[in-house]
C-alpha cells in the first residue's frame, strides 16, 4: 500500500508545475550560491598567493642586500640593515601566517569575509598584528553574501513548506481525502508517503545540484578532507530538512485550512529563522556587552607611555627575568635602543594583557550564551554546522589564531636572543615559517554531530506528535 | 464612504486574535530594539567621548621632545556615534572605530565591532531598522493578503459592489483601515523613539537633527504606504487568498531578505574590491618613489633659494629639515589621496549599484535612505575619515613648520607644551541633512516611483475586480 501511495504521489507531484518550478528555482539559487562561494575562495587563494609572492620577492631582495654587504666597505643605515636582527625581525622581514580556505569553503562564506585570513607576523606587539583586516566595502559586509548556506538556511525551509503546507488540507478541501481514506489506508501512512516522496525529491535534487555546481565551479573533491566534509554537509542538510518536514507534518495534523497552515508555517519560519537569531544575538550582546575597542586603544597607549618612561629600569627587570640573555657588556646594552625596545614591548604586552583578556572573556561569554540558545533556533544550528563544514566559522579561525600566537612567540624567541647578543644575521634560511595545521576530522564530526543531533531530536518529536494527531484528522470539513 | 470602509477593515483586523498577537509581538520587538539601541548609543558615545578627551590630554602631557617625535607619537581619532544610530546602526559594526594619526601615514580605521561578535550577528541585528525593514513589511503582508480575496470567497464582494461602491473608494478605504491598524503599532514606537532621541540630545530639543528624524519618518511612511498598496493590489488581482498569500510572501522574501545580498554580490561582481595585499603593495610602491620626493624637494629648494637669495641650504634662515619632512608628507598625501580615493570611490560605485537595484526591490532604497539619515552610511564614514586625515595633515604642518622655524644646525631641538597646544583640538561636525539627501537622490526617486506605481496598480486591479 505504502509503495502505491509513493507511486501515486510521485505521479501527482511530477505532474504538478510546482515541483518543476521549485526545482528550477532551486537550481538557479544553488548554482548562483556555489558560484559565488567559489569566486570568493578563488579571491582568497589569490590574495594568499599575492602575499607569498610579495614575501618571496622581499626575501630575495634582502638576501641580495646581505650578500652585497659582505663586500668590504659596503655600508647601510642600521634601520635598513637586514643583518640587524631588530630590523629584520621587525620592519624588514615579517612573514605571513595564512589560513588557506578549507577544501569545501565554497559551500559557505560564513565569517571568512569578516575575519582576516592572513597576518604579517613580526616582533611587533600582538595587538598590532592581529588588528589588521582584509579590506571590503562595509555595506557588503553588512548585507552578507548570497552563498549556498544562505540558500539552505533561509530558502530550503520555505521550499519545504511550499511543498507540504497543504498536503493534507488540500485533499480535505477538494474532498478527495474521504475518497482516499475509504481505501484500506490510514492518514498516517498517507502522509508518510507524501512526506517520503517530497523529502527524497527535494533533498535528492539539492544534493545532486550542489554536487554538480561544485564540480562545474572547479572545486577539487579529491582534496584531503573533502569527502568527509561533503558527507557531513549531506548529513547536516538532511537533518535540517527533517526538522522542517517534521514541523509541516505537525502543523498539517492540526486540521486547519490550507491558508491557515501557510500562515502558521510562515510565521514559525519567521520566528525561528529571522527573529530568533537576531533576538538571541541581542540577548547575548546585552548581557555580555563588549566595550568599544577605544578603551583598549587608550589602555595600550597609557601602558606604552609608562613603559617608555621607565625605559632602562624595565630593561634591568627584564634581565632579572631572563638572566640567560645578559651578555658581558650589559651596561652598554642598557643604552642600546633595540634592547630597550624589547623590554618595553614586553612590558606593554604584560600591562595590556588583562585588558585584552577582558574583551576576550566577554566575547567568549557571548559565544557560550549563544551556544546554549542555538538549540532553540534550527537556523543558528544550521549556520554553525555549515560554517564548520566549510571551514569558514569562528572555531577554525580560533584554531588559526592560536597557531598564529604560537608562531609569533616562535618568531620572537628567534630574534630576541640575537638582538641581545647584537648578533648579525647572515642567512635568511634559518628563519621560522608558518604552516597551518588543519583541525582534525574527528573534532569536526564532534561539532557537526552535536548540531545534527540537536536538529534531529526536535524533528522526531514533531513528527511523532504530528502522526499521533493525524489519526484523529477530520476527514470531511 | 471611505471612512466606513476603513472602519470595517480596521475593526475586522483588530478583532482578529492573530492580529493582536502579531501586533503585540511587533510592538514588543520595536520597543526592545529601541531600548537596546538607546542603551548602546549612550554607553558607546560616552566611551568614545572619554577616549577622545583622553587622547588630547595625552598629547598635551608629552615631555619635551623633538616635534617629529611628537608627530610619531601622534593622536587617535575615535569615530563619534551618531544619535540616530540607536534606530539604525547601518555599517557601524563593519567599520573600524579608531584611527591612529601619526607622521607619514594615513592609517586604516581599526577594530570593527562585528569582529567582537559571534557569527549569529550575520543574521542581522535586532535594531529599529530591522524591525521596520523586515518584520513590519511581513506584518503588512499578513494584514492585506486576504483583503479582497476573503470577501470574494465569502461572497460579500458581490454584495458590496452591488451597493455601487466605486472600486477606487473601496481601495482607499481598505488602505486606510490597514494603515490605521498599522498605526497602532507604529505610533507608540515612534513617539517613544522621538522622546528617547530628545532625551539624549543635550539641549533636550531636537536641534539640528530634527530634519533627519522628520525625513526618516517620512521615508518609512511612504514605504509602508507602498507596501499596503502592493498587498491590496495583489489581493485584488489574485483568485484566492492562498495564491495571494504565496505571491506576497515570495515578494516579501525577495524584497526583504534576498535583495540585499543579491544586490551586494552584484555590486561586488561589477566593481570588484581589491585584496588588502594588492592595495598595500600598490600603495607602498608609490610611497617609496624616491625620485618623486627628490624632484619635489628640488623644486622647493630652488624656490626657497630664490626667495631668500641664497645658494646653499645652510644659508637659509629656516631649517631645511622641517621643509624636507613636510615635502615628504605632501608627496605621501598625494599618494594617499589617490589610493584611498580610488578605493572609496569604488565603494561608492558599489553603493550606487545597491541604490539602483532599488528599482527591483524598494527595500534597498529605504535601506540606503535610512542608513544615510541615521548617519551610519558609508558616505558619512568617509566624511569622518577625511576629517581625521585632514586633521592629521594639520598636525604635521604645525609640527614641521615649527621644526623649520626653530631647529638650529648641530643642535638638538626640543619643543614643549606650548607647541603641543598650538595643535587645535580635533572637532567634527556631521554633514547637514541636505548633503545626505543629495547622496540618495536615486533612492528617493526610486521610492517615490514605487509608491506611485503601486498606487496605480492598486487602482487598476480594483477597477478590474472580479466579484467571483
């Protein structure tokens, strides 16, 4: 019986213009979304390539200069001298730390247009390094991008609701429901059949179209990590679709008219997808407001004023903390500008750290609040899952920043002893370099899996409730 | 007759439980967004004012030092909050809040508040503007979609027409009824908004920004009138409430959610933004053009020699180092003007695409106008960037002129507080309302055109109303 309902529903659905319209709209939206994502990925890759080309060119020039300075009689100002470790580690020889787009980054632009993906790392203070950004028209950042994630989060539920809002009520309104139910079939089985056909067709169309769009736009699906990510994406999208189908079944079971169903479903969609995220964001930012960074700017300023005033006193203290750096002529080093600067920078960072941490604590508290509230909005759950899969979310970025911090520390650890020893750098080959280490797939599955479970549980609950109620569905108006 | 139809429509709407719930929700959200907007504005503007005063104090408290050291120490400019940002935060979360004004360099504005938020921010902020641009239009859709179709389905339309009511009357009456029902939500929110606005104005009056407030109210009123007309027109033209609702929901989705993204992408595709790497490299190449600096210096030196009738630098009555520093600044200023000018013009080109796209989606026109009037659009950001940059250049001029006048050859020259005080305080006045409106002529025309077109379509579709 079930298979007969399936066949019948499929015949009805494929005969209806709605399905083809939905498929066409879907294809256009998905194609455009993936193309847009792929374009942005290419832009990022180009920027990273430009950065490394710039670095290579600069290093060639520095190496040439070092070689030239080996000639007797050659001279250069100490600020422009690449052999001077202070100049090289600071202004002349900074190296890029870059976050390459993940294999399926084209699936969701996420936060990648806002959070910088390359930094020029030098011995400079951390806050100066991480405060650089990619340039972009703020209006475009505000609007967000039309990517596949947008299509899925906002549009897919509407398509599902358009295909399902009247699946029972229309039969009742046309009077065909009584006819169908006169056969040996329950309302539950009938609706199961209707949902099965619609869900299979919609999710199938979505996955096939998205896969095709990825291939056409030249996304390499054989890259390391691409296949598990693609699997995660399919699982997450299916779970999200399941939620909306569950909701549609639940609302259908209430026995209202088609128009009433449409109104209820549209309002629910609005509440969950549009209102809830903004409202939750409002709650998180109101309970844990992040003060304007102007306060931090002022704190850094005050700290460096004081540190500069203390200057040589700080250096003495620095030597106490780092006795291994004290060379024989410490007295002369006291007057050495570069050495004092190391101590001053170090002191400024120590003074500023609590201020920076206050910001980080507030942001973390916001994130925590939203991590809890997201269970009330499938849209937020889906956003974080899609960002995770595409590697364009905050978690992968935080992973990058922690590696950046480690590299920054390594860079300093390389140069500070040279500065103190007043050594000359003769070769650039020994300088540390940055390579991004990708998050493990297991960690990723863990995060995406939580989101998927959080979507599946309410879907099951909604469907269970709906099917229970459907048993008592009024057959005739 | 119109008033009777309006009364009937109004009563029918307000007696509906669904209307009451929705109106209550929208009202609560408007008030909530206003309260939060007001709170954010007050705390942020205080933080920014305090910081701006502190940076001045630090500047004045500098020890004796060479003026060029002071130039490197520099000052900060913090972007002041515009008052109407409490209603529409516009691009504020996506532009930096502070710029360091130092010698030789036009720095970027740093610290975008959005970077201190979670990814959920990207769903949009719950501001007054969000409520007005996204939620209220949907509310209008739900209030209008069945205005004609339900009467047709119930058979009352035939009766109504048999009374000889003119279709135009009917359309106007229904529009007035919906508008009244909408006013129940809008009026209290607006009144409270204006009161909150006056509360934060120091003089307690609306003062200079009254024009902006009035224009903003007018823009939204025209927009809602347009939406009511569109809703009624669709309801009159479609066969059933179901179709009417689907058409209007599709329009709402395309207009309120899809259009902004699609238009922003289109703008980016038509006028691509360069990457920071590209921008920086081009900028640095031009900045380090030693030949241009040397040429400039040569011209200046020759002019000075002629003016003072001498033939070598040491014979000049002024220190050439000050002149040379200033010439370096002048060269850099030209380069900055060219590069930042090009980048900002590019953004403006992109924004013009957004304005033009208003022809396809009226929300885009309203969005641009709203941001502009709130003082949180790109043009006004650019205006502040330019003011800060001009101030930075003024600082350099004062300091370099002092070096030229007082530096003696072979001596260490140290200036003191009296010089720091010669640098005037940084003051910024936001541009007037006319200037803002001038930037958004396109959006204004587009909005009025949408209003006219929707009114026309409404009258057309009611004139051809089918009774069953």
